[in-house]
C-alpha cells in the first residue's frame, strides 16, 4: 500500500508542476501572437505524459518536448540531461537554414568544432547521424504546430545541428557536387571546450589606426563595463572604432548595454522599445515604454563606429546592435543575428523546483521593427561563393567602411 501511495504522490508532483508550467506560459509568454502553436493541445498531450512519468528525468524530457512546440530558442529549460539538445545559439557551432527548400549552412562559428573540422558556409546538409536530413526534420517537428512554415523548419534544423550533450554528431554535406562527412565532436572534443577566453573583452589597434574591441560573451557581467572604459581610453585617439559582438550568444543585461552606449552620446536618448502583452491580453489596454540611455564618462567617443554582428550575436548583443542603430552612432555590419525573442523572465516549478525561462516582454527597435527581425544595414551573405575562402569577410567589410568614411 505504501508503494502505491508513493507512486501516486510522485505522479501528482509531476502533473501539478506541468500544469503550473503550462498555465504560467499561457499567461505570460509574450509571443503567442506570432506562433502557430495550439497551446491547449500541448496541455492535452503532455499532461497525460506527465501523469505517466516514472522519474524526474522523464518529466524533464516532457518539459523539453513541450517547449519545442513553441519553436523559440529564448524559451528554455534550465535543467538538462546528457540526452538534452545543446542550447541554441550558445551550444551551436553550425548555423543552417532552408534556402530554396534546401538545408544550407549559412555560417560556421569560428574556432569551434565544426570550423576546425572544415565545415563551411554554402554546404548543403544531406544527413545527420545517418538519418536523411528531411526525415530528421519532419520527425522532430512538434505535434501541436498548426502551420509548418520556414521558421518552424529552421528552428528544427538548428536543434538537430546542435546535437545532444551525449551523442557525437556525424554530418554529411554536399557542395559544388562534392560530398563530405564530418565528425566534429569526435575529432575536436566537446563543443563548449573549444572556446575558453581568458578575458571579458580584448582590444587592440588594427590597420589604419582603427580601434578594435571584442566582447567574449561577457555582456552579463557588470565588471566588463570598467574593462570597456579602459579599452576606450586606450583607443580614444584612433581614427575609428570596430566593436565586435559576434561572440555574445549568452545574452546579458541592459546595465552593461547602457554602460557601453553611454560613452558615445551627449544627451539622453531612447534605444529600444518594450511591450508587455499580458496586460493588453487581460484588459485590452496596451502597455509599452521606451528605455533610455544617458551619457557618462570622462569623454565621448565621436569618431565613426562599426558594430560587427553574426548569428551568435544573441539577446543583449542584439539589443546593443539595435540600440547603436537607433542612437544613430554606428553602422551595423554582418549576417542576420540570432533572432532571439524579447526579454526573458526566469521561473521555477513549485514542487520539483525545475527552472525555466521564457520571453515575457516583446522588444523593438524604436522605429517599430521587432528586435528579432532586425537586418544589418550592411548585410553579408556568407553563402556567396566569393566568401568561401575568405578569412573574415565581416571584419574586412567593417574595416573597408571605416577607411572609406575618413579618407
């Protein structure tokens, strides 16, 4: 009798936590208006699975599968298993998307396993772990998605390319008629071991007296502000400045972003717009506001500035990019960014304390463009064959723009 009670009580914990999670997302998730997800069907399917779950590992997998129904990389479970998919974009080294119905690698993360293995932009993906890529995509797409559009397929493709923590990836590609097989994890080790910077940022003077500052995924660490101030002081007499945000997938906070932008302005200005949909949903009264950045520091940097971005410019990195653009103090150069939705809030289930986070606010450029839809003024298409052998075309384009601005 005690065993039966124990099993019953544990099942109650699992379905109680799932219901709490589902209701919290229903009430506070900010992007239902942009999704083709039947969230009520998610409850029907996954609550039954939660009731039948036998242990905590099973309920974690159920939560993960329910989250994938929203195909949103900014909605994440913050407790994982060895079998869990690596987080996108932080745990991804190959960015891919469907172009003319073909799954194409559009960027490879420099310095990581896929890059070291020789994978390149422009390659068509044929299979992943011996499964034809279209079969893998179709098998993975959620059960509660009512319209399978490019956003759904691209999300699923990138989940597959990220792989899991425990299973090495085997990726077959084709480019210019030549097939190739890559085993990046077996050949070059765990993806996250590939990049361990020893500083929050790095800076130097490059050609034509151009200052260069690169953030090493440190936009969530407030101490980086003083490092940035020091770098800017050392570079104050340069002809122009490049700020490299191409390795900022881990997000950050607005204190750091405002601390950086504040060194380039002389008066208070808005840099992004927030929208809180839950109030409008409940009361039919829209709530939105502009976030302001204020000048600070011993001097203002007035020379030309270029911001470098790519698919691993995520969350607060994206906020910085649209902020610099909104303030009119920099030109944005690079590929599309990670396209992460909104500002996230973090939560925990009451009983099992399973942590998760999702965007509760929508974020916009002050011109009304959703942050996730922002396109750099100088957009670089790395699938263009002219870039196949180029060392760093995004950096070179930024340099060329700056040199042209002051010659």
